[in-house]
């Protein structure tokens, strides 16, 4: 299927570093613009499960990840096209610092700047000016002049302490001719709660709609939306050919989905649907097993370490998964991989039995971060299959087990890291999160 050319207004929310307020401001903008009856869509640069889920609620539409390192360009173009089709405005939230990525060839570094250059998207820079004033203008000036291939439209000042703080900062921006498009005062009520992998999941917020309305009200009070929109140019979006990131695991795929199993990328599900596969969700936390009518099962990542006791007591789920795996394909990623082992040790050092589909055991008793892009090479009858993805977890292997490895793993610059995961008959699992096949 060929997506036709179209045009749309678009911009990127970016910042010099993480924790500058990008997500808070993006969510406030998305909800405020939607309340003005503007059909707005969003996307997130880089690997991230949590922020796009908030985008989806704020826009009432799917938010895809756009990853310039892990995704081949045809897939990236397809997702960009699909995200902008039928919308009036498209906002990409950049990950980390705008220029921060891995050392790689131009356009394949995994940073927001790659997307801004490839799609000619202008940038609105969010600057947390805590502890500074005029110096913020020097940072903005550097971003505006470091690379002529992208354009800084203006800045939104965040954590402004007082009117005097704003005026001192504005004087410096007037001298460098970079417009201030908004000034957001300090307010502790703006912040969403966090845990070890980032923000608390959107599904866990009992009052999220009211909080999004609060953010939208706050943004409307402090950002002139009409002025901001007047700076946004219309972009021409070329046509593309629809491709998929990964082949379906089967034709009828059972996928665990609840607060313990929630990390699966929308672009993967979208591709499976377009390949004719049907998706059937079930909840291990509700003691549900994969449907016997399915031919494969996927246990995605999430937070099983927070629900280890409940999973251990979900006898119908565990027995059903064991029965399913006797004749059908089962794959687990990260949190799903933890549950596929013999046991999972929680933060208090208490061991809980898991499914035992593989022979390893995991522990969250002494959290240690594992983070970064990864290249996984899988044994395949037609030669190695190479998948690009990432790791992000705090659990460790307390017992590596005796299964054959799922893959051989390298980092984002292809430095070999060693064997990864486990493989036994039709069962596979790993800490590695898949994003896309190597082009």
C-alpha cells in the first residue's frame, strides 16, 4: 500500500539535556492544542515505551517511536508518513539532549537532530533556566549556530523563578534575536511521578485526564499558542512504501498486557496487523493464560519485579503458559524474560517461582542499570538474523542457566558483548528489546 504525499505543520520539542521539562511541556501543548480542535499527532525520538503512551492519551491517537539508529530509513519514512497523515499538526518529542546519540555515521546516531535534519523539522528548544539567566542565551545561540542543517525557531523557558528572572533572561535573548515563545514558572504540581525506568506508566494514573487538563491550562496561561503556531512552517511529506519492522511471531499472537507487561512498541503491532496477524491480549496479573486458539505468545517487558509475588501465585497463568509452550512458540523480552526463568528475586531479597520455561533466574535485590543500543545476531537456518534494539533494565541474572543462547549481542557501535538470553525448543527469551530488522 502506498501512502500519498501530503503536507502538515510540524515541529520538534528538544532540550540540551534530559530532565529539562520536555515531556511535561509536550503533554501540555498536545492537550491544549487538541482542546482547540486541532488534530494533533505526536511521536518520540529514540527508544522509549513510556512517553508515547502519555502522548497517545493526550492526542487520542497512536504515538510511534522514530529511531534513526535502530530503524532502516524506509521504515523511518513510513512511520513518519503514517504519523502525519490526516493530522493538522505533528510534534516530535526529542529524547535526552537534542544532539546526544552514539558515534555513528551522520543521520544514524539515534538523536533528535537526525530526525530534524532528515525531515527538515524546525526545533523549539526547552531551556531549564534554574540557576542561570543570561547564560541561557549562550546555550541557545550555540544550538542555533552549531549546524546549518537544522533550524531553532525559538525557546520555551522552563522553571522561571520570577518576573525579574524572566526579564534578565529575555534581555540576552533580544540581543541574539532568538524569540522566547513561552515562559513556564516553577510549579511542583507540574511533575509526574517517576520510578527506576522513568515516569510512572500512564495506565497507573487514576487521575491522568485531570492532570493533562491541568497541564493544558498551565501551558495556555504561559504560552501564547497562536503566536507559537504562527512560527510553524508547513512541511511537504513525500509518499512512501509500507514496510514492517519485524515479521509476525505467528498468525494469531497472544500478548501479555497489564501493568507488569506493557512494553511493546506500537510500530511492531502496527506491522503485524498489516501482515494479517491477529493480536489477542491477556493479563497475567488477572491470572489469565494465553488462548489455546493462538499459535504464538509474546511476553513483553514491563515491571514484573514489582508484582513478583502476584505472578508467582497466578497458577492458571503459569500452568497455561507451560502447556502452551509444549507445542507453540513463546518469546519473552526483558520483564517477560524474567518471568520465563525459574525464579525472580524481588527488591527485598525474596525469591518467587516463575514459569520455568527457561533455566535462568533473575534478581532485582541489588539493582544495576543495563542501558544502551544493542545489535542481536540470531542463529537462523538461512544464516544469522540481525535485529537492532536496546537494553534498559536494572535486574541481573542470579543464575545464567544452561540453555542455548538466544543471540550473540553487540553494543550500538558493534563491540561484541557476548551471548544473550536463552533458547529451548520453541521457547526463547532475552533482556534485549527488539526494534527492527537490519536493513
